């Protein structure tokens, strides 16, 4: 392929998923639904400035929207893995539609209050928390495997199209027709999404004897997140970035009203500028990635966002503020896609939904904590100085965190399926456990140190895939006999472990096995706990 034809092919590939009718229909429906959600959010944020002039009250709207995602993202990720996703999404759309109907009726009757607005915003956040991991999880069902990355990119593009259109449209409708009519538009948007989901005839999933239950799946997801150092790096970088950057989103309604002397329509234009800037940022992102690493992109996003915050604190002319929000949108999408892309690259498929839910929990926890903190700070020192403080914090954090490098995400995480089925004298009940697995190695004295170093790398891998305890020990009478052991909570969980081991993990295990000098392969033994010891004795 020549250089001249590469951009054309890349462009065609980027939009290839839209040639698949199912994806195209749900993609359009999602844009409509997200546009309605942004319309609703603009109305709620601006309505709060009418109900109360307190920065804390305005910040509570942002906190009420993000707190449910912080609390419920991980359970939502589990539900996305164990429920029928189409039916689950329909139920969520009905919930969100009910929230907007409540907002519409209260606004139309003049009964809307600070408490009711925050409560319904929180309930809408619950719907968003349940929906996020599920929408991400259905993408592989809608497109062919070769188009998966393009489909994920198109979903991001769709969100930013909605972000560009929704706030501006919401501000204009709110200014001209009032809050009740604005919420009514959001209600209609959910109808489109529900119709599209009803049209989707999702095949029934095959019965899986190893299907996870909620509690076990929840624990497995937490174990993976606790044992994955690469995920820890992403979560730390995300938390500090979003905690500092949240100040501009928390205070933007007050910036528009107090510093820039704008109305609801102007506030919508500001948010629309963020969306347009995000679309522009998504377009230029491939070029930036050719010259900058993920760490450099995140640092650039932090410094640009901080610069915009400083600029807004000096109450610039309205046209200049709109231009700065275009820049902010580009920086924001750069940070979001960089962190999300790294998280996607380091996660295996079996735990992707739950681990992404952990990421969403940290993201929204940072936004919630930041919103409440910056709102309280603004009460004390005012909006301009709070923006300057947030900008200073973001700049310092960006520079310091740049030393904590993001993982490359280049490992092959597809299942290796290289473990043989465990030998048993009789069928074992799936819920029996705990299970103790022993692997016996014979190691030459001169290889002992190198072997132990290689074996230690298996610790996090065993824990990520399901073990809740791991260790190594030696035979007191024969130091060349070294035993690796780990425990899992049930026989079914160990069978799942067989299917979770990735090709990258298989390479680590092969490196460990090459030190074994005994006959054949290391001996593997499985020991089952006696759950009913007294009955066994009888």
C-alpha cells in the first residue's frame, strides 16, 4: 500500500462499523439519547442557579450526578456480565425517562426545589451508573471483531456529537420555552432509544455451567483490580487529574452567569463549544499519537486545561470564553481517551466490564469529591480564585504524575487455554471449596535465585485470575524441592481460572517451568476442603 492511499483506507476503516445495520441503528439512537441527557443536564444546572445563588448548591448538582456512578459502577459492571443486556438497558431507559418526567412535572407546576432537583438528579445518576458499563459491554456483540476498535472510537465520537449539540440546544430551549418543555424533549429522546433496543433481536445466550453469580463475580472483579499493578497506575493518574480538573466543570454555570454575564442560552453555547472542541480533538488525536506518548498526551491535557481555567478566572469577553472552551474540549477528550484507551489495552475480556467499572468509580469519585471540595472553596474565596487554585493544582499534579508512567498495554491478553483439565477421581460439585492447588518443582541449586525471581511474577497473575491467597515454600529435608501453592474459593472458580490465563501469562509460566529439572512437567495437585467433616467421619 502506498503512502498516498493509507489515509483513505484508514478513514474508510474508521466508519466501517456503520455499514452494519444493527450497530448503525443503536449508534444513532445513542446519539439521540445522549443529546437528550445533555439537554436535561443543562436545564438542571441552570435551574439550580435560579433556585439558589450558593456555589455549594450549584456544586451539589454535579456531585449528585456523579456520586451514583462512584457508588454503583462496580455492581453495574457485574450486572452487565450476568444479565440479559438488552432487557437491562431497556429497564434503565424507562428509569431515566421517569426521572425526566418527574423533573418536567415539578417544573411545570412551580414546585421544583433545591431538594427535589438534587434528588432527581441523583436518581438520574443511578441510571447513568447502571448504563455505562453495559453500553460498553454490548459493542463486541454489534460488530465484527476486526471493526471493534473503530466501533469504540465511533461511540466516543457519538458522545461528543451529542455534547456539541445537546448543551447548546438545551440552553436555547430553556431560554425560550422554559425548563418544563426542556425536560419534555429529554423524555422524547428515551423513546427513540427504547424503540431501537426493542428492534434489536439479541440471540439468547447459551447456557454456561460456569456462569458467574453476582456475589462471586463481584469478588472476582475486586480481586483482579486489587492485584493488577498496571490498573493501579491508570487509576492513580485518573483520580488526581479529574479531581483537579473538576473545578472548571463544577463552577462553569457560575462562570457563565457571574463572570461572563451570560444567560441560559450562553451557558448552553459554552457547553456546546466543549463538545465541538472534543470532536476536533478526536480528529487530530491520531496525529498527536504519532509524536507523543500517552504520558505526554496526559501532561499536555493537564497544562492546557489549567491554562483555560486561568484564562476564565479573569472574566474574558464572551467570544473569547467560547473560544477557550473549544480548547478545553480538545484537552478534555485527549485526557479521557488516553486514560480509557490505556485501561482497555491492559484488561482481558473476561473482566473488562468490571475493571472498567472500577475505572468509572475512580473517575466519578474524583469528580464528586472535587465538585464538593471546589464548591466549598468557592464559598470561601470566590469563583475566580478557586479557578486559579484548581489550575495551579492541576499543573503541579500533571508534572509530578508524569513520572509515574502509564503501562504500554502491548501484552497479548487473549486466553491461552493451555492448562489441561484437572484430573479427578469423581465429578466435583462446582460450589465445593475452598480449593488448594499445589505445584511441585525440582530446582538445581545454581538456578534457585533466578527461579524464585521468575516465580514471584506469578503471584499477581494467580491473584488476578481468581486466587485469594498465594505462596511458595521449600522442603525442609530437601531444599531443591520447592512448592508453589494458591487457593481459590470454589471448584467452579478454579475451572474459570483455566479459561482466564492469558497468552502473556502463559509466557511467564513457561519461563518458570524451564527451571524445573525433574522428570517431565512439574506435578500439579488439587486438594478440596471437607465442608462437612462430621458427615465424612460418619
